[in-house]
């Protein structure tokens, strides 16, 4: 079998590949921006759900904190935007950072139990959070509109003047705003998971005890990851409020919405950067194309079939399966460090550790017959010999 082609990061070939991929992606986005309003809105909805699933991926995918209550963060972000726009006259796009911060604080508070519990017990905590959210919205009806919902006037969603877009081009403005937020989310996730904190997240997911003994602050990693996860999902909720214009907690932010996000994550692929986009395509377009079959109930059956298929055929999700297939042909790796000449550490025949120093001009010692090193300088540690 032919060996896969190895491509190292930082090389000219790698930069060309990244440049070509970025150019194709930009052309695809420009092409989608020319869609008719309905199709463009569908793509915008996919990007909003991709952002929300990316947030869930931080906690559930990378750290292993199972959450089925992220619909509450989605709703908190949406209602933050709705309240600031309707009650206080804010520009809608300026509320996204506020929704991010509010959901970050709430996520840190909800994530506190993660310091002591995990697995199904933590899932039950997030379940209670998701179930309680619509009731909390109904309780503060003077602020949230209660069961009657909260409606944002179309004129309040007008694009900013500096964009040069009119009110009739609101869909195009929201499309590009979603593109920017999604790009920032994916870049942040990529950078985070490849940082030292990302290594700590992976260590906590694999084995908390081993991570703790290695010096990882497990409690900090779990709580901060859950907070960031909720914040990203809250930013998606803010975009969702601008997309919908009308907010109803009992309709859009129920427990079913949280389960939908989790299904999208599993199908797309946990611990992958592009998996949330694939999952969002599934959760948006399967209900749309199956809405006329069986009175709309067929979408739930198809969801179950797709989920079972992915679990058995591609346990790492669609993105994980595609990455595994791609690695059969191309392997992308970091550059290997240059060999250090001058000193090395090797293991002797009897198991002791031997530190060897060599000169750049002298040949390395070999075991070949008829050859021998000239006066090698070595020191043996732990052998018991002076």
C-alpha cells in the first residue's frame, strides 16, 4: 500500500494548501451571499447553530462535561439581545458582546457543580437548568414578555449606517455578521485547543486523577471551560434573536433544543473544529426537507436513524471519519526538531542511563564489525560503579 504524503506545517507546500483552502472558502461565502433571501436565511441559520454547537463542543467535546441544557444559554443570549434592544434601545449587533459576557458569568455559576460531579450527575444539573429556564422567563414577564413572547421591531434590526445597507438588506447584513462571528468562534476554538490550556482540557477528559497529579488545576479547567462554552452558545443566541425577531421560551429554548444541539455535536464530530458546521447542516436541513413527510414527524425518525448510523459506523462523527480517511493519503504534522549534536542520553545494555558526549568532527560509535569509536567520553549513572 502506498504510504501517505507527509506535509509539515510551516513549509511552502503547507502555506499554499492553506491559501488555496482559504480562497475556496471565501469564494463559497461570496457565492452564498448571492442567494435568494430564503436560501440565504437558511445558511444564516446553519451558521448560528454551528456557533452554538461549537460552544457545546468546548465543554462536552474537549473536556467531557456532558450537558443537555445548553438551550438555556442559547435562550439567555437571545433574551439579553431582545431586552437590550426593546427595553433600552440598543443597536442589535452591539448586544452580542454583552450576551457573551452574561452567559459567561451564568456558565461559570452553573459549572461550579462540575468541580465535584461529572457524567450523568452533571447532565442532571444541566437538565434542571434547561427545564427551569422557560419558567424563569415566564416569571419575569414584565421584562421578558412572559408567555406572550418578546418581539423586536423590524426597524430595530436595521443594519448600521456605516455598512451602507438599507433595511431591505437586513438579511444580507445578518448573513455577514454570522460569518464574522462563526469565523471568530472557529479560530478561537482552534487556537484554544492547541494551547497549553487545550492540553489541560484533553488531560482532564482522559483522566482527572492523572491530570491532577501532573499539576493540572482540574477544577479551574472544568469551570472555566463550561463558562466559555456557555458564552459562545450565548453569542449564538444573540444572533438567533436578530434572526427570528420574536422570542418565545416555550417554543425555541426548551429541553428539546438542547438535545438537538447535542445530536448535532455527536453527528458532526466531537473534538473537531469543523464538526459543528456539519452537525448544524444536519439539524437545520433534515427537518426542512422532511417537514412534509408524515406530518413533520418523520424528521425525528430520520434524526434517530442518522444518529445510530454515525454511532456505529463513525463513532468520532462525520468530521472525524473524514479526517481519518484523509490521513490515509495526507498526514499533516508539526516540524520535527533538529537533531542536537554534542550530547545525548541513551540506555545502556544493562538498563542504566548513559549520557554520551560526542564531537561534531568525530564519527559516532557503531556496533559494526571492524569499527570502533576512538576514546568515547561517557558517564554512567545508576550503575553502582565509580
